[in-house]
């Protein structure tokens, strides 16, 4: 069974630009969550999508948005990039509908550098 | 509010045991444990569910005190491959959203 894939793996952008990251979950998984990981703030929850609906949202500004398609693939978008957005963005998919009943499988991440 | 993990770092010799703790101020539905090696994605270790059910790897054990909203991960007879950063993630039945602790760095030396 193929794992979670994320593209691209590395991105370099400049301040003010926007970026779109993509995540393909494990086949059959309808829940996709996004996390931001930085040395200072650790692993922080961005949002979760389930059946094309955003179900939960973390404490991030509106510049961070996402969506999920009917095949469960998900994208996240960051507009008007700031230096502080430099981070590893991780996508995780899960089989469970709620309650964290099943493990989340993480993709390799997209390393975003904002110059 | 994120859960608090302790200790922040621990160094072991091969074969020694360690306990990593995770404490939350919120009522929990489940606690997840993950290990992340440098430059890699977090890897699932254990889930502990409200009500006592556990799922995870045979060689790793953990506990979940629902009344205290605390969980502990027990690493016994540590191996070099156990080195990495351990994260607990808590869920309070809000979808599959996990709130992660700050991590515990574990180094196992020969």
C-alpha cells in the first residue's frame, strides 16, 4: 500500500509570494490533517479535512487555507508569505472518522523556505 | 493548550529503560505517541483510547490515566534505533485533530 505523498518536497519562495502544497493520502483514508513544524514552535495543527469539508482549524491566520478534493487529495495554500512561514509542512492521513481512533500516517513533508 | 512532555531530553545506554510523560490540562479522548528521527516524518508508535483500549507496536508499552489526563510511554531494554524525538499528541474528540507536546529527545548510546 502506497504511503502518504507530498509534493513538492522542497520549495524556496520570497516574501509576499504565495505557495500551494499538495498531499495524497493513503488509499481509502478520508481524513487529511496538515501540521506545521518549526524548531521554535514544534508541531502545530493547521487544519483537518474530512470528506471535502474542513472539520477543524488551528490557530493560524487566514493566509493559510486548504481544500480537499473528492478523491481525498488535499492542498494547502499560503498567501503573502512571511519569513516566519519557513517550516516543514506535514500532511497526515487517517482512516478514522473522529476521536483520533486510528493512527495518523505522516507524509515526508514539504520543506518551505521563505527568503 | 499543548500537552506538557517530560523530560525534555534523556540519554541512555543500550539496554537501559526510560519513561516519557505527557500531561494535558484538558479532558482527553485519545493520546497518540510518535517518534521522529532527524529529517524524517513522525512514525506512529501507540494510541491509547479513553476506556482503556490500546493499539500499537508490541515492543512498546504505554499507560493512560484518564482522570489525570496523563500518559506515559515506557521504553524498555532500549536499542540504538530508539534514538529520536518522541511526541505525544492529544485528541479531545475534535475530529482527528492532534495537539502535540514539545517533544522529548532520546539518545541511546552503545
